[in-house]
């Protein structure tokens, strides 16, 4: 019998009858008292109290416990006992044997009070906290709900290359790679390649994968590498079709998370997960700026764009007025959107695009794409881009392409806002920033 | 009503009664005859025949058809008619209207006879072939079946960073990135970071994501960027636990593919998908080499490793002897395995490791990892590595870590061998090689 098959996960102990069990995990705390010893053992599923009354018989185990360093991984056998007086889940395990499988060195470099930067240095220890474990179980559930939605709706999953011969978004935030005798660049988004699925006749596609931005800024919500959630669909009439897909995905994801982790999220983060109602409110950006201004905040930007405080204000307005955590800001000015966004037929200063704002922060940008190659070339020129450098991309549109659109969304931003965290670093497995490449 | 909601997918036409329909897709062929015109329209789900008998009434549509360039995307309305004489699915659509949504330029750069390299130049057109479309629907189903298995077995999905401060496998095939004022490297595998999930107490994890190898070789089965399928689990006794997980995953994936695409794979590739039985045959590498030698093939290598012909030979032996398409080659010599593979307790020249060979080609490497830090350091030194450069990785083992192991598998290799293709380029969305960075 292997450890895999003989050990019981902590979360499954409560359902067992009193009797012999084997449990494996790490030592969270030790209380080494004169007459009795207590160890809290945690595994990937929860924590349980181990107890060892000191007698002559239990001396060997007692000595092991006295020498236990916090964080050590151990396998124990003993008698499971249900006892309502035990605070931790109403069960405990009276020890028979204790094996130290891998001893930790006694000094633990971080504690609950340690600041975020040092915790990042010791991320593998930081992730042992139940809150952190929950973050990534929520992430797993969220992604699986999205993928299940996509698969059930006949989307094709693609893996687009992250090595490119040119920029996909802007030359400003581009990482350069030594590529044999030449240069390559890291994809800033799967934009061009997910669009390629449209002339390829794939119809509807999705991808969850890394994207890279050489962004030197140090904010609580930017990273140089992030997980981008992308989808792109054919035969749309406008960005409205993309928003419909987008809100259905959010409902599917939030429903799954609430069902599977709602109680635990409430217990550990104090947050009630709410499944949003559809349709989400939609507000044209120009109108949103007026609303924000009427609340006394004038966005201090020279261009037509929103700013973070403006997003918070419009979200507050939407919450007060519609009781909704999400809002689509639509019809962004062409001057602040990429060349590949389609513009209104009757007003070329506006685009068929949107940002999705959740709990006051932008989590996604979506749009209908311009699929008429002459218009696309014109819009590229207007943005100061050289169409010759975009030849491989422009070819996608020369051999027939259906009208299409899609969105890109930051996975960790969704998690951060869902769990009311204020720093992206708390919800990323291993954060990457301008001065952070390790561990 | 949007195009999204009003159009009918071709695959759904056969189930409809005769009557008015709207269909959107691209022009695969045109037969422009004197008395009647035929167009084969294809969309993401299949192909259907459009028919236009030439009369005075249909002159406008007739003119559109005569001017149609192959590959153009069109939306048509017309009367669906079931007619057993129509070879293509027993249905046709008698045209009422035809709208050219995006005209293709008339010259199509590739044909069915075009060689693979030029087809790669025009991958977005190459992908329109039904075989290619099927490859990526099979990929979608395969991945979703794996992820569903993982999720149902409480694995956590992780996204490990692709930007690293050091090499994860070897310094030889490492891509270097300009990272602000310093350097970063592209991850050759998620090895170190998926192992990090073990001291983090995540228990069981998986990841599907890109990996990068600066491998200058031009074979039919290597790429500089590939999609790596990874899993890592705690509390194993040996690599046997990893192989058990691995074979259960393969069964889950092949079952789903056979069920959803078996008939189509048979029709387009002439391949019968077989769901493998478990357990897969396991043969220690040394024994495999003896078997191969007894068949008359002596592996021409100085080290203890297999070579591609040896893998084909042992696969042929396994197929003849056990009727199985898969074989685990186990217990590789320590000299040809990375420093982090655990060695046998009773013979340190052998590792607790395996390669999985499918249809004669290696698709995966798995192993139990060495989790005792002193042994790990010793093995690193023995391989000529400097433990100081590995400090961040070695720390993972100093604060407690359970025994663990896992595998990494090339997604496209599985697809290639499953569909009896001889070149990886046929089953990768966009191939990347030493001289291939576009499109």
C-alpha cells in the first residue's frame, strides 16, 4: 500500500468513524505541555489536532514532538476520535506513531506580520497559509468553469506562440529575446494570433496563457508577466455580441466558485460571492465621464480616457443605482484604442469597444475588430505604425475573414477583486515585476 | 437579431426540416455551369452545397457567384432541401440571397500539393482544411478531459512564470531576455516551480503552458516553443505512483477523444482511436535494450540511453507481445537523468524515473524527485552544477517538503502520434523553430 492510497486527507476525517487512521502533512503548531502534547497538522485540505498524553508508553513519540520544527512534514498513525470539545473541527487523533519525513530547519523566515515583499521572497512558505491555498483552489474552479462553458459551446482551445518576430501591441513595452543569430519578442498579448483563427475558419476560440509587458511601473495591479484569458468569435454584428459572451462566462465562473468555495471564502476572506445578474449595465464612456463629473470628480487627463479613480467612481454609481458589481464602459474614443478596433459606421471617432470594470477596477478590454484590410491599413497609418511591418498580420485579412471580435482579461485581476485583495501579488503564484525574478 | 444568433451552423442543417435558412462561411469551391451554379460553403462545423439554377429571377445571385473568389467569406439565405442524391450530406440550400462579407484576393497561395514549409507561411489558410480543424478540436477535447480528471481529483491548477533568473534544465538550450537593466531566461520547463507547490502544501498540481528550448536542431519532432503538460503530486512512494496517475490521465483523454471524434478521425485520418488498457507495460530500460538487441538492433550510443530507433523497436516488441501502444521505460541510469531525479535506495546508479513511449516515440518523462536537500546538493555537484546558483530552488527543500514526483509531456507529440502524423508542424497551431518566427 502506498502513502498515496493509505493516507486520509484531513477534510475526509470528520466523516470517518472513530478508529485507526494515517495522516500526512506539515506541522503548523506544537504545544508541548507537561502532561499532554498537541500538534496541529495541516495538509492540502485542512488542519487537524494530534494529541499525545505523556505516559511511559508514549515516550518515544513525546521525544519526537519535543524536537519537531514548525513546518516539518510528518506522517502519523493514531486513533481518530470525535469529540465536540475540540475546537478544530470536533475531532482529534491520538498518536500511535510519528515519522518525520522531512524536517524543516527551525528558523521560519516569515510570520503572519511579515510584509508582502519579504513574503514574496519566501512564497513557498507564504502559500501554506489557508487563505493562499484557497486563492488557488478558487482559481482552479474559476478557470475550469470558463473552459467548460467554452467547450460546451464548441469553442476551440488554441496555444498561440509567445515568441514573435514583431510587437503585438506597442513597441514601448516589449521584451527582446536573443533568438539564435537574430531577435525575437515576447508576446504582449495573443491578439494577432487569436484573430488568425478567424480567417482559419475556427469560428470561436479561447486561450489561457502568459503575456509579457516590459512595464517598469510599480503599482499594486501590474506585473511584467500575467495570465491572460482570451476569447475571439466569428460572425458578430458588434461588440454587443462579445459582451454577451463575456457576461455569460462571468456568470458561469462565479456560479461555480460560489457553489464550491462560497462558505470558505466567507470564513477566510469575509466576502460574500455574488453571482452577477445579466445583462450587466452598459454605459458609453462619454456618459460615464459626465456621471463621474456630476459626482464631483473631473478625470484629470488630457485624452478621452478614464483613470483609476474615475473607474472607482463610476463603479460606485453603478452599485448605488443598479446594485451591480460589474459595468461595461463602451464606445471608447478611437484616439485611445489600438488601430485594430473597429469604429462606428456613423462616427469614426468612436470604437466598437468596451472595458469591463469589476468592483471599481478594469479587468478586461474587448472589441469588434476591423476586418476590412484597407480600413485596417489606414487606421494603422493613422496611429503612426508602418503597414509593412504588419504584413504578416494584414495577410490574415486579404484572403477572406468573417466579422469578429473578442476580449482579453487578466486572470489575477479577477481573483484579486473577487476576494477583495488590494495587491495582485497576493493572488499570483509567483509574481514577476521589474525587480522581481525570483524565486 | 444578430448574425451570431440567426445563422445556422452547417452541422445543424441536416436535423432541420426543409425551409428557409441562413448560413455563413467561406467559399471552398465554385462550379459555374451554364444552367446551374454550385458553391460548396464551409464553416467551422462542416460543408454544404449551395445551388443556384440560372433563371431571370436569379441573375443577381448568379453574377455574384461568377465573381466569387475561393476563400471569400459569405452569408447566404435560401431554402434548405433534403435530397438523397446530393453527395455532400444529402442536403443542399437553394439560394435566395448571397452577400460577400469579405472578398478574398483571387490568387490562393497554397494548394493541397503545397509542401509543409510553404504551408506554414500561410498557416491561416492551411488551417481551413477539415483535417486541420479536426486536429484542434481533438486537442481541445483531450485537454479538457485531462483537466476534468485533475479537477475531479482535487488538483490545483498553477501558472508558473516563464521568466526566470536562471536555467531550469540546462544552460545549453537557454533563451536570454533583456530584462530592464539585467537579464532573464525563458523557462525550459515548469520543473522548479511545479516542485515548489510541494513545500507550499498544494498536494497535487497541474499546468498546461508554454516551454522554450533554444534547440538548433531541425527534426520533425522538435520546436523551440512547445506546450508542456505537467503534473506533480505529493506523498508518493516511488515513480510507480506517478505512472499510475499518468496512465489514468491517458485513459481519460483517449476515452473522450474516441467518443467525441472517433468516427471523424477514422474518416479523415484513417485511424482507429484505441483507448489503452491499464496497467501499461513497464520495462526497465536495461531490459528494454537487451530486448532490442535480441531483435538485432544495438543502440549506437556510448551512454546508457535509448535512441529513436530503439524506441521504435521496443514499441514494436510491446505491440507484438502485449498488443499495447504505450510502454513505460523505467529506471534510467543516473548518468543520463537530471540531478533532481531520485535514485534507487539500493543502487544509486539507477533513478526512480521513466519515459512514456507511445506508438514508438517518447512523449513524456516522469520521476520521483529527490527531496532530501543534502542528497540533492550532492547530486547537483556531481552533474557539475554550482549549488550556489540553485539556492532559491534548494530553499524549497530546507523548510520541509513531502516526497513527491511528476511528469512533463509534450501536448503536440501526443496529438501527432495519435493521428499518425509524421511531423509536429501539422499539429501545432503556429510552429516555432530556429528559422521560423512568423506568422
